[in-house]
C-alpha cells in the first residue's frame, strides 16, 4: 500500500522515494479511473520520475486507449516526455484524428514514437502531413504510413524528406509511384543523405554487371532494397556469387535474397544441400534460389526430415557443422 501512495508524486518528482532504493523490484500500482496500472521500478530500470505527468498518463489511458504495458514502456524510454504539456498533447492527437487517422492508427503512432505528443501542431506536425497529402497519401493511407513509420513526423523537411522524395521521384518515374512505394517501405525516407547513399548502392549492384534499367526495375518492385546497408548487401552478394555460385542477376528475380541472413538461413541450407548431394540423395540438383526462398518449415519437410540421415542434417541446419568448402 505504501508504494501506491507514492507513485503519482514520483512521476513528477526528480527523486524517487527511498522505498525504491531497494535492490529488488517494487511493484507499484495506481488507478486512473477504473484502470489499474502497474510499473516495476528497480535500480536497473529508468525510473518513472519526471518522465510522464499524471494528467498526460490519464489522457493517454482514458482517451487514447493505451494500456499498462504501453504506458510503462513510454515512461521508461522517453525522456523528452518529462516536460510534455497536456495542451500540446491533446492538440497533437486531435490533429492526427482530423487528418484522417483511425483511433488504432493514432494509438500505434503514440506508442511507437511518443515524442509526437510534444510536437507543435502548426510548426512541426502540419508541414509533414501537408507534404504527404501533396503526394496523394491521405486519410487511412496516411494514418497507415505514419503509424508504421512515426519517426517521419520528426524528420527535417528541407534536409531529409524533400531531397529524398525528389530523388525517389527521378528513380521511380512519377509521384504516384513514389506514393505507392512509400506505403510499402516508409523507412527509406528517414535516410539521411539518402540520394548519395542510394546512388552508392545502385552503383554497387552495377559493379556485378547488372544494367541500370534492371536495377531501377528491381528497386521499383522491391523498394526496401534501399533500406539495406552496404555491409549487408556486400555480405549477401558475396555469398550468392562466390559461395553459392549463383549468377548476379539472380537478385533481379529473387530480390529477397538480399534480405536473408547469410549465417542464419543461406549458409546452413547450402550446407544441407551439399551434404545430401555428397550422399547422392538427389536425382537432380535443386534450384538453389527456390530452396533459399522456402519457409523454414517447408525446407525442413522437403530436405531434412525425409532424409535417411535426418539427424545429421538437423545438426548441420542448426549450425553445429557449417563449414563450406
């Protein structure tokens, strides 16, 4: 009961009560209307101190539909909420609703980027929303875009968003295509120095003999390719070409090969296939790209469980014996 008496004061006080100095967790409970919220506080977890004002906590729970785990996570990780204003928070949430966001999209946006609660409507939120609406992304589509990539609302228009959109328009060929692809891969807009970095990635793929038009078609089909880091692209292309001995243009047909984990997926599967081949268990070699593309369960069913030496293959697939010659 003592913990319960101190929670609200600890939310707005710069110091926690001595009760929270124990090394073991203290489970604290307070009530917002009929909802009970518990927050675990210990020496290893950032405290609730000064991170969230009680009136904002009540607003988020009662009017925005956030639950216990959402609220406690926000308290732990978002220092910028310490000085949040209930007036600004209400205006920000209402602006999202007025822009066509559903209640679920508003809730997801807040949970994934609580800083939206401290952004000024006219100066910080509206210019970004206007930008996306000008691209033809409105209503629920806009809410879906932002709720999946809420950090877009905190991005700099002149330094990040506008240059990236202009480059993508040249790459994709039209604003409509940009709008469509942003809804599939919104995080690409968050890339700082996007045009310079993306140009580097396109030239990297060209270095394998792929034509510029082919690469552009690849990116239009699979815009998330632009989200891959250069290190990730190098690792996957090196494995596909030099270890799996596949042609570079395989990524044009199977772009997802650029996304699979080399150590966690591609290498163990190739080792399984090599082992089965050494045991002469194939009438004809399987299509490697298709095998890499199978779900984990289908791969196990088709290439491991049905083998007379399944136990050994399971060990290889689990990574206990992955040495490719």
